[in-house]
C-alpha cells in the first residue's frame, strides 16, 4: 500500500518539523505482525533490514489499534543504513492473539526491488520470559519505480 506523504509524527521519524517536499515522494508502508501463540506480549526488540541503495526508512509508527499501541523507540540516524533496531515495552501486556506491532514507512532512494527482513527479534511476556512468536512482514518485498 502507498501511504500519503503526511505521516504521524512519532519518536522515530526522519521528517523535519515544518519541512516541505517540492515533489511528492514515493513511499510504501510495511506492516509487522506477530502471532503470540497464546502468550501475552510485554516487550520486544527487533532489527529491520533493507537495501539502503533502494530506500530509506521514513518513519516507524505504532499500530493504530489497542493490540499493542506503544510508541516504538529507535534511532532515526540509522534509517538510511539498512539496519534499524526497534524496541518497545509496556507495563500492560497484550495478547494472546495476532498483534500488529508497527508500520514502517519507506521512502524511495532509487528504482529497484528490495526485501524487508526482521531479524534478531526478541519478545518477552508479562513474566519477563522470552518467547518466539511467528513474525509476518507484509509486504515482504517492495518495488520502487
């Protein structure tokens, strides 16, 4: 899905306050979901990898529902590196069910196709015990004209 150039401000955004684009940028959203397999999610840490020659991360947003609506923390300085660490925690665990963790908005650098991967993922339940949910990245590949 293509997002609009205006995205919500979060703690993880490349958008400069008051900045204006001369032309509409080509952006795509990627959604990261997990199936908790009957566990209650309290915290996570994951790394998002992509090809920095094709696109950069524009923003990382929390899901819009109440499933795990916690603002993700990350370093915007890494958005063009191809490797961005994202983490979040909540005193109120969520689940057990399918959880939309976050939405990553990518901004085109050049034409091409790239795969988006989630690696080095760690998930913790409300008892601070690690568990291994199924992670889904949709779409798992983007094509920029």
